[in-house]
C-alpha cells in the first residue's frame, strides 16, 4: 500500500521537479503559451471551430499548453460543450489523466456527461502516446515468425537475432554506412566479448521497445550485470547511438522516464520518415501502364525493398471524345451495386470513340517497399502469411497492384512508415476507401476525421434564413459532395461520417430539402434496415432532426432569449394581475398595408421583392425579428420533411 508523502517530502519532490525543468532535463507537461498560434487554437476551442482547430494542430500548436488564464484547449472545449472538438483534441494527443491537477480540472469542468465519459475513455496509452501502435509494431518485428520479413541474421555466442536492414540503416549511423557499402550482406557475427543480453537490449531499443528494468546477468547467464552494462556501453558507442546508454542510466522518476520514452519514439519515427522519403519515395518509378508488369527489380537492392506496389493513374478522357448527347455520356467513374452510386473506387477504362486519335499513354507508379511495414495492414498480413503467389520469394521483386491512384497510395505508405496523416480534403474520400480496402482501421478513422473537420468549418447555415429561394452554394465552394460522403460512411462502416452528414444537412437544410437527390438519400437510409417495419425510424432523418433542433436551440441559448422571454412573461403576468387591464395591442395596419402593396408590386412569378429593414422567413413572409424568423423557419423545415416523407410513402 502506497503511503502519503509528508509535507517536507512533498516540498523536496516539487523542488527537484522544478530544478529538472529549469535545467531542461524535464519538460513541463502544461507550459504557459502566449503565442499567436496557440491563442487562435484556444479561441477555436471556445467557439467549437473544428476546421480551425485541425489547421492549428497541423501547424504544430501545443495542444497541452495553457493560456495566460491557465486554461488548456481541452479544458476550454469541454467547458464550452463542444464534443467534436474534445474528441479531435484527444485523438491528437491531448492529456487528460485523472491523477493530475489539470486532468481532474478538465473532468470537473466538462459541460455534460457525454463529454465527461469521453474524457474518461481516454487513458494514458491512448491520449498521451499516439505513436504507441506504431512503436508496438516495430518492436513486434523482433519476435514475429510468420510471415518472415527479416533479411539479416546476427549471431552471438549461439544466440541469433533476425533483423531488418532498412530499420538498422534508418536508426544507426554505423549500420547505415556498413550496409551502404555492402547491401548484399545477409549475416553478421558480433564479437564474443559482447554479451548476447547486451546486444538484445540494444536491438530492442533500436526497434523502439522499452528497456527492461532488469538487465539480466548473474548465475546461469554466463555474464554478470556489470559485464552486461559494459557491453551496452560498447554497443552504444559502436553503433553511434548515444541515447541508448543514457536510457539505461535513466533515473527512476516516472515523468522523466515517460518523457525520455516519448522523445525516443518520436526520434525513431522521424528517422524512419527521413529514410522513407530518401529511399522509398525518391526511388519510385513511373512507367507506361502497359509496360509496368515487365519491370524487373533485383531482390538484392540498395534500399532493401522486397516487394513493389503498383498504382495506376486514372485514364483522362479527351473532351473531343465526349458525346454531345447527355443521355449517352459514359460515366467517368465506375459505379457499384447497393447504396454507393458514383463513388470513385478505382480507375475505369473508357472505350475510345476515335481509335485513330493519339492519346498520352496511361502511367503507373511503382513503389519499392518493405513487407515488414506493410504488415501493419491486415490485408497484407493475410496475403504474406498465406500460400498466395505474392508471399513467395522470387529472384525479382513481385509487383502487387493496388486499386487506387498513386497519390492515394503514397499517402497510405506514408502512414504505414511514419504514422503521418497529413493529406488534403480533396483526396480524403479516396484515402478512406483505400484504407477500408487494405483494412487499415486507424488510417480509415483519420480520413474520416479529416473529412468531418476540414469539410465541416463552423457549421454556419448556408444562408441567413432571411432570403426566399435560397440556393445551395456552388460545389467548388464546398469542396465536398455531401451525398457521396454519407454513402461512403455507410459503405465503409464509419458512423462518424453519417453523423457529420446529418449535421451538415441540418445546418443547411433549406438548400437541400427540395432536391430529389436528398429524397433519394433518405429513401436509401430507410432501405438499409433489413425487414423494415412501418414503426421503424430512419436513422439519418432522426439525426438530421436532432441537429436541426440543436441548430435553432443554440441560436436562442446564445442570445439569452429564453431567459428574457421567461422574465418578460413573469412581469406581464404580474402587471395583468395588478391592473386587470386588457391588452391594447399594437396598430400594425400600416405595416400590413405596406406589405400588401409590395406583394402586388412583385414579379409575375410570385417572387417577393426585398426592402430595407425587412426580415423574411423561408416562405417569404415578413417577421418581426430574427428570433421570430427562426421559430417560423424551424416549423417550415419540419413541415417540408413531413411532406417529403408522405411523398416517399415512408413513416418515420
């Protein structure tokens, strides 16, 4: 049982911690940050601006810092009730540990139980170490037997270590020079003076594993603990990895140990990223698609690649080949059975209408990669563990085609090698489908996060709800096709995208409610329920109704109108009781006459002319103020939903 520290012991502990921070050996987990970038992040967390939060995090803002008022971004987002922002911060590495002051403060200030439960669901391993799955995979390569991916056998006093040249080259300057001079090396024997236990600890460190507290040694091992320590010192110096020796001698301080571990994993990731860019990306090959399968890449190569991944550029249709009759135009993308219609899932061959015309040859990109890193994908793990042709060893590297564009495949490989997920919104849907195809769940969730944040903005309505006949903004201004996003969420089983689509529709419903495609989407949502009964609800429509009520409710809450109306009602009731007078009303005959006059002056098509100072509802009626407009517009939109359901003969 752990005993409480006495006051003098606590003071000594805090003094030592402060000294470590001042000396630069220990980083403060929640430092004060008054930079412009961090202030913008805090302001975005207050407002619930997902898009700006994502941009500031991507630009390197410290999400665990504090502003001058001692608030962290996570505390601000949870205090203001922005669930999606809290989720984004946690997934990006924001700290929320229950046993710390800032963690308890964040939980205590959470606006509702939904946010509080989300905070509690993120333990240390998920929130403070987002690279943990990446490091765990690298470490597992030391002991993985199936499939076999090692290409270097190291022996020491009867013990053997199956290692990977690319990883040793990326992490150790010594191995980088040695293997560059002799890339064909397949075995290596370490000096007998080096204990195998010392070399094993060094390799575990190189493979991003934690150094064991017990170094071994003693009776039965053949070496004493001092000899193992001396061996580690020699290896650290020989392999030019000074941080290895420092890690062995680290103190027992929990925070210092955790900080050193985090820094080493980040250093290892950066080294692998640099090696990936200088070798894999630098040596990718672009060839004509018809010649791609003829490429012969020697298995003994200087970048130690053991397989080639191929991605084809989509065929560009010549405008001169496009038929003038729209009814006979050939789709630009392959369509699929089921709920997904028109989602691009791969290059599609379009038959030529002018065989004699000269077109540029279709191109393919070949990426020389390493099976050890591809194993992070369940798709490749199954492929290389089976008896398929791709799992067999051959003289030349096997070529595996992947059904995506080269840009998307490069994004996928970047994630597998570095855990980095910086990609633009315009390819996010393609990355989502590629991750779903290759069974990379973390990348799929990251793609969904990009879509639902960068495509989300502040969720401002499409109009001010005061203009009649509001039209949807041009597609190029939205950067996304919300219909395809919702269908993509259904097909890839990502509920986050369906929720995002529902909120997106709700905050812009007046622009979509009259579209036939919107009605078709609602019908598809109803059809996704197997054996649907009349009493079953429609999930997408239920979410839209919820976010629609949230949209209008927040406008009233933000303005404080509910409190004012309640107070005004009490005053009026009190006055009526005391005086017993009748409501004299307000003479609006002049205003009504003006409205009628302007209606008569309208266009023949029934449009209502605008005039200064008028606030109109969606059906063109003049309202007293914007709050009355909101109330009317809410009922109008609900009525349109009901009429659409009647037309579709759906009961929801």
